[in-house]
């Protein structure tokens, strides 16, 4: 029984960028990293599909709704703490 290998996003990015440079063929890179050529093609497609998100307004500062809600709750807690301290 073989186990599935897990790859970090950092590793995948490194491999895809090397593939995009076109200094080596898909087959050569697949052999170098002991991966199936189809896997490299999939990673490349995913990378290119998500590339435009890097340049969207807000970029990395974009928060998911849970983080926004957490920030709002922390602000409310801080405000209430100030009010309680003032009333003491």
C-alpha cells in the first residue's frame, strides 16, 4: 500500500514557477520531482486561475467574514470595557 504524499503550497509554487520559466519541459520537471506530468499540469492550472486574486483591491488584506466578525466583536468588547471602567 502506498501513502499519498502531501506537498506544501510553497513547494507547489516553486515547481509551478519553474514550469512557467520553460527552461525544462513538463516531462523533465515531472521526473526531477518524481511527480506525474498531469499533477504538474493541474498545479499550473490552479496557479494561473488564482493569479488574478493577487492583484485584486485589498490583496492580502482581504479578510474572511469570520475575521471581520471577530474584529467587530473585539472592538465592541473594548468599548464596553472602557464604559465599565468609566462607570466605576
